[in-house]
């Protein structure tokens, strides 16, 4: 299907007639008529940020990507924002924003990461919800999620409330509207959770069919006491919404029936139901949803539509909803390329069946429940034992029974104990600072979303009991951060898998460590010993850990970060930075914060005010001494520190940190250290540093991983460059020998083949860096492209596989930059720029390094609709402009975009 054939409003084509009534003129977006389809994606990643840095550090297991969020983003989140519709030749006929047609929830912590990492995709998601609102009578595809994915039935009442309120507020500030529905982590639910949701104004939730216990139609005049139908074995009909009445315990509702006796009365007197609070529930189709995750049905749009069609009930009801749900990461990450299946299903397969693509809120607005449901007491979609997966050795997640999960209950007990201890700290000290500490916690999401100093000040002003001093402001923020980490330590992923020492379990223990540390900073309480004692009861499957206490000591305590470590990180890094420039190290500013002042720098979530900095070199020695004021952007804690760092050459660093004790002491310290350096003796300088600072030292290994790896690469660069030159010389000297081996089809000696691949890779990277610098100069760019073509030809003749992942990224970005300039810069030389771009695309493929032109495709496709096509249709009489149009269209062919329908008009 070409782009011209794409329906203007996919998913809103009139539905098929499944009743005997004439519905030909009915619009299924305004009136419940026909078959409706909802595909729900639960998009979520566990929070992975270092609790001290508010940033995700490199995760080697996600290679070649920086971390798992980034890897899954490029495999799933971005592809679904730009899902391709392809023709038989593999050319793009359409680019669909799947979020515009699927029901979805995206975990707030994941959305925060997306907002920082890829604002284009983030905006596509927001726009998708807005467009679905326009298409579906104000009901958007997005629903909220409990904030950091805790198992709600295992949370206390306060934590339930905060999770819902944070989830709602996060949703509201992003999507600009109140959420109608909310996704529960693992769909874990009990009646107390439903009551909390109702109290916060949530209209509906989505559950698995196995979570229903029994259902019945609403009472009518003809049938005032309808019979209950037991559906505990997943027999519930998922094609309709249900209403779940809360017949007990919701104390703030005057009409609530508060006892078992009252519930019995309600069952015999159905008219009283209308006075009860309730929440509506959708149960997704279990078999189809299971097939989506565990079979190949989602690899083909036609098969997918057929599978959904098999669930349509032929019982002449006026309307019905076929809803399916699964992890959103299924589409592209777990099942590569299946975002294309969704895209084609949404715009072609479903409408061709006469089905209306909708979401839960829209369908609920058209078709209110006519059936009541009662749910099982405590259930979740990923555990057959209620919610034991998050508290007991139930076998779920046990990877075939090789390892036990006896650690789950002690871990849960230890964290519950710590939570309760921190509650006492929060209430005792919070009451001195906040008018209502728990209301302040519930509204702290406003600060999490915007950490600008002005917003934090406004927040504190609203909640403070009196005008807080600077020290009290720090304690107030520490208390709230303590509570944030106390919530994060219950993130469900920590229990989900087979072993406590996995990254997920370690991560929630890191949140716990940060929470108890903050509690200690405010109240002086020592909770770590008691926490460790309880963790010691959690047996590990890994011999080197033995139990949770050792996991904590080996993997958590060693990762804790102090202000001195941040200062040491800055000090050692400063030797490799241009000190005349502002450095923003490794992370974008937190939402709401500004770029540092020219006299400030950032190290993750710390602002570094450089009061003084001096550097001297003596032979192979380099000494830097400085005075820093570090400020946490999160808690406003600050420390004034002095550092000295000595680089002895190579990998050897000697760094010392101490508190600033006054300008006079600092001046004497500098004089002593720089005087010792004049002797050009490393031993004398280190001795002087020890006399001034004491024995505590830091070295390269103490740097945060990101910066350590950067400096390691810098320190290795000279050696690598020498090796590249040696391999290049060996390649040149033996070029004729290499060609002879290939000519006679003999196996090339490994040493010579490796030399050729390294030499050509080095030459290619050198050329690409030059092209990157000269990209705005057409003639220089042309020369570099010619050189790349020569390299590609040599590599092909010698059967060399170039291993240059950095070169792949550079080529993709260079092509994107050239394309943007060609399409948007009216002052450029069209003919030369077009030739450069075409040849660069050609040589990129010839180099055989696996480039992806997806972003260039997206840019071209957007301009095709808005710019190129209108131009082509209005310039048929102008030869020069017609020639440009033809070149632009042929460029589309080179980018694998289907432009055949437009090209045919020029024949």
C-alpha cells in the first residue's frame, strides 16, 4: 500500500455489521456499534539510576549500547514511534506512530529517562496521545501507572496512596490531562488497592481474566436478583467492561457497607448497589495475549488480525471489544520487527475487517458496564500464587527450579522493617519542618518533575511550618528523598527473578542504603546494622555471597558515594579537560535545572563551583590543586573542599581531598605542594601531600565508571595510534603479497589480514573525522568521499571486514546532516550537495559496516509529504525545478522510500 493509499483516519472506518440492526450510517466513534479492537502495551523498565548520581552508569551486558534502557529504546521505543509500513520491495510506504493507535502505559521512571535521552521520541509519544484524544472524543490512548512499579497489595496504605498520586501527577504534567485509567504493576490487585484507586478518582483498570472470581448482569425489573457466574478459571467474557462495587472498608464513602453482613444484604438487595463506590475493569483476552508473547502470531499482520478475529462473538450483540495486552517491549525488543506488524494492522488489516481501533476509556464512554464482577482476593498476572512471587519461594521465576527463592521473604521483611523505622524518623523530624509531612511527600512529585531552585523554593514555602533556615531546607529535602528511596526499594523487579544478587535485587538494596543513609544524616539513627542482620536471613544461591548481608556488603556498600569521591572524580578528570571551557560531565541537567554558570561545572547531579584552580607541570609530573564548593541539586547539601591531584604519568594518579578550613590554610597548602613539585620528585610530592591531607587517597579506580573509561581511552590513545601506524606500514609493505594470496584463492595469513583490516579501519576513521570537520565545504567533502570510495574498494578486494562502530555512527549522522541541509537550506548548491549525499550513501553501503538510515528515512518521508510532493505537483512546466524534483525522488529510492506513484506522473 503506497502512502497515497493510507487511510486518513486509520482505525475509524465503519465497523462490520454484527447485529441485525442497520448501522450503516453510525459512526462507531460516537455510538457503540460493531467490533472494537484495543491493543495495550505495558512499557516499563526498572529504575536503573545510581541513587547518588541520578544517572544510569554503563552496563556492559547491554553492549554495544551504553545501558539496557538505551538498547531497548533503539529496539522498541523509537521503532514504535516511527514504525515502517513496507511494500514487497522493502521500501517505506508509510511511517506510523504506533502510540497513536495502541493503548499504552509508560512507567514514569522510563518516561523521565526518555525525556532526557531522546526528546524527539518523547514528543512523538505525547503527540500520539493528543491525536488519539482528537480521534476518540477526548479519550487518549495513554493511561497512568503506579509510580515506580511496586506490588500494591503488599504496600501499606500510605504507600498505595503516594504511588497513585505520584503516578497521576506525573501523567498530568506530561500529557496535559487527568488519567482515566491506571496500570497496576504486574496487574497485582486486591480490594484495598481498588479502594485506594477509587479514592483518587481512577475510573478503570485492566486485569488478566484469571483475576476475576465471579460476575453477573446488573439487576433489572424482570430479574432483580441475577445469578452469579463463577469464572475463576479464566472463563470470564473479556469482550465487555465490568463494574466492581466496593462493598466494604472505603471509610470516606458514606454509603459504604462495612461488614460481611452488609455485603450479604447488598447481594440480596441489588438496588443498594447504585449507592456504592465502584471501579470499572477490563479483562484482556488471555489466550490471544499469551500468543502475542509466546508464539509467532505477531510476526504477520494478516495472521494477527485473524487471531483477533477468532475472538469475535457472533451472538448479535450491538458492540463488543476485543482487547489484548502484553509487555510493550514485545514489539521490537523481544520480537524484532513486530512494530511493523502493529503498524500495518492498525492502518490496514483492522480497518479492512470493519473494526474500530480504540482504547479502553473511549469504549467505556460508549458502552458502560452492564455486568458486575468480583475479583479474587489477591492476584497478579505473572504469578499463579497470588502475589507470592514478591514475598515467598513460590517457584515463579525460578528458572526451571535450579535455584531457590528462599531469600524473598527475609528481603521483604527487612525492607518492611526499614520502611517502618524511616516512618518514625519522617514523622518526628518532618513534623518540625512540614505542616503535614505526608501531604508534603504526596506532593513531592512536583519537585521530582522539576528540580529547579525556584520550584523547590516554592514547594518548601507551601509546606513549611516556619521560614526554614538553609540547614533546615537541606534536612527537609533529605527527608523527602529518604521517602522517595524508601518507595523505590520496593520496586517489583527486585523479587521477580531467581536470585537476590542479580542487578535488580542489588538495585533495590542500593535504594535502601541511600534511604537509611539520609535518615541517619537527619536524625543520627544507625539503622544499617539492624538492616544487615535481617538481610543475613536471606540465603543467596551464589556461594560467594552466602546471604543478603554479603550481597549488601560486596555490591552495595562498595558503590556508595561521598562528596569526597565526587571531588576526586572532578579533580582527576580536570587534568584531561580544557579548563577554559565549561564542562558538563556525563549527564544532561535534571528537568527544570539550567546549564551551569560559566564559573560552574556539573558532575552528574552535583554543581561544582570552582573557587580556585592551579596546575603546574614538572617533567613527567603534573600537579593540580583546587578549592571546590560542591552542591547536590537534589538535596541542596553542600561541602567546601580542597583537592590535590598528582599525575605521575600513565595510569598512576595520587589524589587527596580535605575540607576547606580557610583561605590562609589553603594558601599555605598550595605553596607547600608546589614547592615540593619543584624538586621533580614524585616521592617528595606524595610525601608533602600525605603530610597535608593524611593517608586517605583516591586514584583512577575511584572515578565513576563513565569518566574512568574515557580517561582510559585517552591514556591508551597514543599507544593505539602507534599500533595503527605500525599495522598500516605492515599493510603497505605487504600489499602485493596480500593481493597474490587473494588472486590465487589461498588462505591469507591471519597476521596480514588483521593488519589490512586495522590499517583500512584507521584510514577510514581518519577520513571520516576530516569529513565531519569539513562537511559544510562541498569541495573538501567531495575529496573525503572519494577517499572513502577508495577505501571501500580496497576493503572489498581484500575481503576485509572493517570493525569501526564509531565510524558507523558518524556516517549515519553525516548523511542525516547532509540530507537536512539539502532539504532545508535554500542557500546551498543543490547539484553539488545532492551528488555528495548520493555518493556518501553509496559508499556507506560499500564499506559494509551495517549502517542504518532510519533517521534519514524519517526526515525524508516527513518532507516528502509536506515539501517534496507539493513542489513536484507545481513545477511540471519548469525544466530546472522538474529536474530537481526528479533528483529528490530518486534520492527517496536510494533511501528505500516508495516514491513510484509520484515518479509515474513524470513519465
